[in-house]
């Protein structure tokens, strides 16, 4: 009886999430897909993207940034993420939210596949977005419901099995291959309404480039797994060189996948309505994040020697100079907060910045190519990709910045100067130190990449829990144990205990 009640509660909660997954603010071009029998792909896409970004951005701020030493919560309370210590209920928000939005993206594919609404373009975009969301879920939790997920409404599957991460990744690659073909189609049954697309305004060639750039991100993600290293390296070479015309990738900052917040409803950053101003200002900046930028005289934090530089990242100081707090500081040490992010009362605040909706940018792609070249998987210059990555990471935020990249690097010193004679480990440190800043605001990507590579090397504070080891995953939501007990037990028996130190498939040797 108790188990039945738990299941009913879960089903009601799931339907409650779905019923609210489309915002009432999309009045002119959208309708609630759960309250109309005639929802169309162009009515579902924008709300699903906005809602997905809301979940990603809020977890970026209070989870990723704390783990990855962007910010430090100035509190000695229990359960501090920056000390590698977080409660089980942290798992629920992202898990519930992203699965709810997967229903909307799958509906887009289903409706666009029907004869009356047949549209290859929406089908392709749906597959790209499904791949993006599933990759975040599996990289966060490990093995997850995949092949049987989101089937309660149509197939009555309320206890989906958990697929192995390896199988999930290989199916994601199939999805991206299919999306690339669908997005290349022309003629009848193609094209989308620009008003339905807050990322690329209906530009399908850019969606296709994002598709294949995402493909490279995920191939690199699994490339350290011995059983797939050769396969991943060969596929990267195929996309980048052998069949480059078949797999176009991003070529400049304008092609970055960013949901740009206009400040006009419904495109208002979730950092405005989802985070109170005092909560936004409360965390201090971590020493690792801010100190590197100071050493490099980085223009994104208003280093006066650069003409045209200004405080684009909206950083305030208490002492008149940039400074940070040691992440993982010992309880009771009470460090002084020195720098923090402005609230939305500032014109330069990240709380209102249009670029807050970061999905994947061109600079990240350049660092992917730099790593592939440094490992000998592609024939182009790792040094050139590296420099292009740094340049475009800065110019994404400061388009008018015109300082030669070699000058910036020379001013930055040994920590960022490229030397072709360096061992691979040193090259990886430099690539990933810069990639860390390119991934700023991009959901949990900094955390994923650190778990994959151990780079960039970050300092370890004396107050860390989990034996001082970076957490390898979030645990599953507690309710999963009661609503899907059989599959939950099968999963932890295969993957390992449901704790934060259990590594996911691509992390294990």
C-alpha cells in the first residue's frame, strides 16, 4: 500500500511538472502543450529551451561554481558544496526539471514526424536538444533512464530501466548523426519559424553546426575510456578533417549556441527572477577564479592597460582591488570576502547579461580542437587552436577588443604561454585552464571536464570533505528508491553505490 502511494505521488508530481513546463509568458507564439491537443513544434520549442536553461543556469550558479572554485558560499553551515559536501536533496532539481523538458522535446519530434505537420528541421533540432539534455543527465548521475524514459503517458512505463552510460553515449552519437542529416535537408518539410527559436532565430545551418560541435564535445568526453579511445579519435578526425563538408562545425562567435536574454518577457534571465539580489551577492569569488584573471591582466575584469576593457563580468570589490577567498576553507576560519558579483542593479551585472544563457560557445570548440591536435588525432596546429580559443573567449564578451593575442599571452606569463616542446600534460593544463574560463556559465561543463581530465589543477583547501576528492556525481533523487526500486537496485549493483564518490563509466579506467 505504501509503495502504491509513493508511485501515485510520483506520477502526480511528474504531471504537475509537465503542466507547468511551458511559461504563460509565451502568449503570442506559444501554447501550453499539456492543455491543448493541437500543440505544434513552433509552440513547444522556445518554452522548452527557456525552461531547460533555467534549470541549467541555477545549478551552474549554486553547484558547479561552488565545486569549481568560481564562487565560495560564505557560510560555515553543514552541506556546503564548496567543501565537497552536499545533501541528497540537491539531486532532485536538475533530474526532475530536465526530464520534464525532455517530454516537450520528444513531443516536438513526434508531432513533426506526423504527416500533417511533417518537418525535418524541427525533428533535427529535437534530436540535438535531446542529446544535449541526456548528456547533462548522464554526466551528472551516471546510468539513467534513457530508452524507457518519458514513456509513462504513451506507454504506461512508470518504472523505466536505467541504461548503461556507455549505451547512452553511443545512442546519442546516433541521434546526432541523424540530426545532422535532417538539418541538411532542403525543400518541402523543412524550415522553422524564426520566432520559435530564441537561439538561432531560425537559422538551420547554425543548428547543424551546433549539432556537430556538440558531437565533438561528447566524443572528447568519452575519449579517455580505453575501450573507446581509438574509436573516438577516429570519429573526431572524420568530422574535423576527412568529411568536414558533411559535418560543418562552428566557425566564429556568432555561431555559438547561446540563448540570449533580452530582458523582455519571456526572455528574462532566471538569475533575475530565480535568485534574490542579496543571495546573488552573498558568495565571494574564489581565489583561483579571480587571481588568474588579475595575473593575466584580463580585460573582462577591467584591467585599465587594455584600451576598451571594462568590467563585463560585473565584479565588485570591498578593498579597491580584486581578491578572492580560498575555496574549501576550514570551518571556523571566517575568511574575509574581497570580491563578488554585482547584483542586477548594475548595468554590467551577470544577473541580467544577455550571454548568461550559455550552451556551447566557439571558444570551447577551439579548445576541443587544441586538445585533439595536441594528442595527434587531427593534423592542424594545437598552438593555433589554443590561441584562437583564448582570443574568442575574450571577444565573445568584448567584441571590440583589438589587442593582438600574442601580446595578451606575453603579458600573462608562463602559465599561459604555449611551448610546443612541453610534455602533453603541461599542454593539457594550459588548454584546460583557458577552457575553464571559456566554459564560464555553461551548465556543469567545468565540473564534467575536470572529472574527465583532472585539469586545470585547482588548489585544495583544508576544509574539504569526501577525502579531498572532487565528487564524481550527484546521487539519484531519494524518491527514485521508492518509486522505481527494482531498477534502482539493479543500477547501483552494476554502477556502484549511490554515493558522490562512485565514478561514472567514462571516469573509470
